[in-house]
């Protein structure tokens, strides 16, 4: 994922052949989109862009609708043991945040209170 330069180069996702280093496919965002935190889990590519988007690793186009909505999500991680999606919501960066957990199909499971500005997760 390339974030562009916020002026005249839009963000994009590039698929690269690991053997040759050649770009196999490129998907370009509109100039007013600012995606971040790309992760690959199983057969899907996830990224934040006004919510959590999910596209197939075989996709030819970018997602236009978030898989999980929520503009304030600051980070996320997919649990490799069960595929649940853990989303970090800092709320307002001054008070305790919250953690929202979603099933692999995107359905809401539950919320937890967190410390200030949750942003990432580690699974062991």
C-alpha cells in the first residue's frame, strides 16, 4: 500500500511478484481517500479507510463500502486462531477508549473498555 502524497499522487495498492519484483496489478484510490494499515489474512486484504474494508486477494477493484463501519477506528488486528477482528477505537484521544470485536463475517460480537488511545493488538 502506498499512501500517495496528499496533493497530486493518490494512494494505491500494488500486487508485486515476489520472484521478479514486477508489479502485477495496481488499484488506485480517489484523491480524497487516505487508506492505512493494510493487513492480509487468509484470502482477504483488509485496510482502514473510513471504516474497515475487505477485498479478496484476487480482487481487481477496491472496495467502495466498508466491511465494518466506524470512522474513528485507529487500528485493528485479525486473530489468527479464530479470525475475529479486533478494532481499536480511541474515542477522543483523552479518555479511555474501547475495543470492538467482530466475527469473521463482520457481525458484532462485543465491546471492551480499554486504556487511552488503543491502537494495535498482539496474539500469542
